[in-house]
């Protein structure tokens, strides 16, 4: 079981929170709008709690369930409250036409989060290649990237508690390419697949 804090109270927070509770984890919701956060915690049930925005999260794993342009400012605002925490970035920085990334450098939101977070925090990219309703109802693979092996192991154990398979793609610099894979999923949804009812996965050959 993991202790999870979720920064944000929108649809992705709801989906991850619901799966987390179903997997036996504890969940704290931290939203700028305290009443919205309280409503989400009440809807999740099973002991979900609310925390005050900007204060020290109760969870060892802190999931930033925010739109990409709000993630780094939120992490910067929390500051030392995130010391020693594992921070999970789930965002996709799509450009306005959804066929590229909003940032033009070879970076990622997760890498920018690492710059804004306390030095003792560890950042992991995860969940960004999965459409929300597929995460809610399906059993997709969850690709994760990060520089700290222990942090990735913690996130991997959390992912497994959701009944999903974590797949490590390497260091945090790989978050840039995971964000690119998010763009690929949109391209597939608009063209090759033609719908949103899928997720990228790995097929292994068996002997």
C-alpha cells in the first residue's frame, strides 16, 4: 500500500484517485479550490482526505494531476513542502494543434519540475501516454522515467497496486520522449486507430 497525495482536483485526479483507493492505497486531494478538493475526496470515499494547498503532503508519492502549464508553478509554490517526496508528473505539453510539444527544447515538464523541486525530492514521469478513460476502465501498460531507482520502484509498486504493469524506460531525460509518445497517441487516435479507446503497450515474444 502507498500513501498518495494528488495535487489537483480535476478529471485525472479523480481517475487516479479512484484506482488508487480500489488498489488499497490512501489518497489525499490537494486543490487550489478547497471545496472542489473536498467534494472529490467525498466522492472517492474510503477514507480519502483533503490537504491544504501548498502545505506538506501526507503522501510519500505526490502526483501532479494538473494541466502542463500549471505543473511547474505549483511545484515551485509548494517548495520545501515537497522535500524528500517522490513527485510524479502525468502531464502532456501538447501544442495548440496537438501534433507537437509546446516546448521546443529537448526537455520535458518532468525535467523542469526537477529543477523547481527541492534537491531531496525525486521526479518520475508516468501515466502520460494513457487516455484518461482508458486508465479508468482498462489495463494499460504504464511507462515510467526517472533518475532515482528507489523512487521508480515506489512508483512501480503503486502502479502494480492499480492492477497495471509498470515499464521503466530509463532516466528522467527519457520523459521528453514519453511526452513525444503522448503526441503519437493523439496522432493514432486521429488517424490509424480512429478513436480514443486504446493505449500504447508492449508485446513480448515468447519462446
